[in-house]
């Protein structure tokens, strides 16, 4: 027997599965995770804990490379986090839907006898 929470999830996912897959909602939760990773990279880079690496980075690289790299990390993390969550919700939906249909079939078989 499906719980009320599982039934509510099935109803929600049937109504919103295509909307959740759209490109407009793609970066919402994963964006903040990627931003945290980017800020952590900036803090480590600016902390000066490895002086030789800082000297080489300041002498040979442009700050734009770091900025573009952090933007790429934020976009990559946001995109794949959202994709991962969508796939997990879709798998849960399919499992619950199969369970629900099996229960319906069993109930129909019992009432038909």
C-alpha cells in the first residue's frame, strides 16, 4: 500500500516532470553548491598557504583564467546537480508507479474472483 507521501509525490511528479527538466530551472539548487566550491577555491588561492604556487600563479597566469574557471565550475556543478536530482526523482516515480500498478492489478484480481 502506498503512503500518502508517496501518492503525493506521484501526483506532483506527473504534473511537473517536464517543467523540472526545462533549461530555465536547470541551475537553481546546484548553482549555490558550485558557488560555494568557487568561493572555497578563491579563499585557498588567496590564503597564501603555498607561497611558491602563489608566485608561479601570479607570474604566469591571468586572473581571468581563474574567473573563467570558477564560472565553469559553477555552471558544471549546477547543471549536473540538477540533472542528477531529476534522474533520481524519475527513478523514484517509476518505482512507485510500478508498485501502484501492481497493487491495482492485485486488487482487480482479488475482486474478479
